[in-house]
């Protein structure tokens, strides 16, 4: 019997520290048999790794979160 894997899309916004953090998150997800997908339309869950130190970053984060919410 084939077990269904969870499908997750990881979106990284912001600085290079966020990229490093996302690589760690990605490795943890994969080690727990989570399937990563490129298209958020194929994902059951979306993780958005971001920060909010400057106004433009905050707005980009909000826009990305709202786009992900609209998909569900």
C-alpha cells in the first residue's frame, strides 16, 4: 500500500540569512518524508519564511501570504 506524502511549498523572502534558514527547514522536511513541490497550487501546505524589518519587506510578505491564502 502506497502512503500518501504531504506536499509542501517553501517560499523564501528576504535576506541571505532566510535562505540559510530555509535550507535547514528544507532538510528537516525531507528527512521527515515530506514531498517538496515547486508550484504552490500542488501543495497542501505553504511555508513562507520571511522577515519584516523594512516596510517593503513587510508588504512583500503580506502579499505573498494573501496569495497563498487565496489558493486554499
